[in-house]
């Protein structure tokens, strides 16, 4: 009889574990073998073809570049392991890397192009099944000199089918919670809400929504 695999430890956040992963990589002999090798090569090239002082500067530049690579790779590994543990603790499947979501809502149709950076799929709170995703859409514009500029907008989204009850919904509002709880009543009176209404035929088009900003 096979034993159940224990769940991985769930850190408080990927940021909390980042420096642990950085330290682990800095203690690795392989990291320093590669870094020192490239530093020596940079020094030899700089000293031989230009002058020794520049060789030292090149070697220092390689050291800084190596430390930056260690930091970013460790950060990426810490983030990925955090979401792996998060998914395991909640019975979700983790799909890292670029993906996509169906363009079923105004947000998921925004921008010139769009993608997800990771998806967590499975049972969600409230007896729902769906996908929790890091979603990004990009808007491309042209500057005064014609150069292309791209602005990225990042969101965390929950995607779940609501076909069973969408025909009974007149409006659906989502609000970002902010501030102290004792101010909730005041916020409700003055907050601008982002709302969606089903398109014309509610009985046959329950999964398609059009954006309707409303103010209360």
C-alpha cells in the first residue's frame, strides 16, 4: 500500500522565500564556477586588447551581471514553488507559463493582445469549479515620432462558468475592497462600480456579458 505524499510547506508568500532561494544559489559551487570563469575571461580580453584597468572593470561588470542573474532566477523559482505548494494545499492543478482564457467578458477581450502567466484550475470557494489566473493584456500605441509603445495591464482573475443561473441575473457588480470596515457604508454611497449586464436575450446568452460602468 503506497503512502500518501506529504504536502509541501506553504510559505506566507513567494517574496518571503525569495532570499532563501538567493542564498541557496549563492552557496552552490556551480554558480561560482561559472561566474569566476566568465570574470577571468572578461579580464583577460579587456587586459589583452585594451588595458588592465578596463579588464578589471569588465570582470566587475560580469560579477554584477552574475549576481543579477542569480537573483532573478531565484525569484522565479521561489514564485513557482510557492504556487505549486498553494495549488497542492487547495486541490488545484498548477499550469505555469503562458496560456489563454476564452474572451468571454469585456476584460478578457481588452487590449491588442493578451495572455495568462499562470493558471490554477480546480475547485474554488463556494462549490465552484474554475480557474484562478494571472492575466495580462497589452495596449499598443504610437509615440510622436511613430515609435511603438506597449503598456501592460496586470490582473488576477477568476474564471468560472455561470450558465446555470446567468439567465436570472440582471446585473453583476465587482468591487475592490479598500479602507477600514467602519467606512463600508460611506464607500457604498460614493463608490464607482464596474458592472456587467447580460446581452439582450438573457435566456439564451447567459455566458456573454457587456461592460456597463455604473455609479451609485
